[in-house]
C-alpha cells in the first residue's frame, strides 16, 4: 500500500531543500527510464489544477503525469470559479481540500499561492508565479544532467531579464546546487540584490558563485548551458522598452560560440525566434529544449509522488 505522510507543498526550491530535490530528480530519471514504473500509484487520487494564467506545458505535463500514475485531474480557470468573483484563495483552498487530494495553482500573484498553501489541508503545487517557476527549473536540471552529467559545481548562464521568475529560480538553484551562475542582463533588468547576495553566500558554501554581468559574451564564456526566456511575459506593459534594453542579450550563434564547446541551449518555452533567441540556435544541434519540455512530465510525476508521500 502507498505510504502517506503529512502535507507536503511544492512551492519553491529553497523550501523543499537540496536532499529532497535530489530524491525527486532520482525518481524522475527512474520514471523516464521505465514507463511502467508508478502505474496506478495514484489511483483514486484527484489533482485540481487552477490556471489564472494561460498554460501549455504546465497544464499538459501535469495532466499527463497524473493520468500516467493512475490518478485523475480537474482543470479549472479562475473564470470557472468564485475566485473570479472575490472568493479568497484561502477559502477556496479550504473547500477544495474537502474534495480533492492536491491543488496546483498558476497565478500572477505569489501571495495568492502562499495563502492557498497555508490554508489547504492537502498538498499545494506552484504551477508558476511571477516570482518563481520551480517545476520548470527542476526539469532544466534534469535535462542538463542527462546530457552533461551532474550539474553540481558547473558553470551555467542566463541571458535576458534578470528580474523574471526563471532567473529568480535559477538563483535559488545556484545556491542549492553550488552552481557557478552568470546572469547577463542590463542594469534596468537586474535581479533582486538581496536574493543575489543570499544565494551567492549559499553557492559559495558549496563551491559555486553567482556573478551578474553586463557583457553577454562575458556572461556565457565557458558555460556549459546557456538559458534565456521570453522578454515580454504575460501582463507586461513595457514591451517596447524591454525589447530595446534586452536586444544585446539575444542568444545567437555568436553567443553560443563563446560558451563551452559542449554547451547546450535551454529555454522554458514558448519561444519567440528572432527576439530572445535566433532560429539557428533553438533549432540547432546544441538545443535541448524539446527534451527539456518532455522532462517537465517526468519531473511532474516525481513531484506528485513526493507530495503524496507515495514510495514506488
């Protein structure tokens, strides 16, 4: 019989911790290698997914992950619920806890996620907020390690908007995995200074470091992974000014040639060819984005099993 544990939320990488993230990754590799592993492990369990923002990969990968583990999924938008009419996330969480076995929330407002997690009696999973995207970065790490071995202590680079959720979560990953993380971004889009300082200290304890660079070529020199994200996310209102500020940080062949000879390219998708990345890079031999997208499903399966406390 599956083992049950007290409520486990998957909200951000720091809260989960290094040893647990390593266990989740170990499970993800096993689940990918054996597609029969975990079949029916979550039979009779129901995941309610709430999307206050549009989604392709998060929605489909979690849906498929839950189904492949034998569970069921109910997918809702805010417009389907009283959340869109003023009911609080806390009250919604209390009610859903009486119906479902876990809740996933994708929202622009991190405070809504925290309110739901603190009030729910069942596990709550961060499907993305404007502050963090932990499920994505765990899939990125898995993709790196499949291609290049353990990511611990490795040099990796992110180019673009240093304030967004992907960059912020890579800062957390750098502190936990001891990465040599280089963030290439303009001063107008630099990451939160307090977060950089805190994660730099943690990274250095594990032999890593975090550097913020203005020169995109310096930021990627010698790195074994080059990452970026869309310049204008959902809800951004300064698209024109962001394009002007971030255009020097486009990942193209010139940028990739400055990285390590075996460097891979990662992008959480969707991608805008000709903006944050050239078509030659994302569709080229060094691109790992399609493996990265697939790995969302395998990581999601492992996250779900951990949240439910199910050992297979």
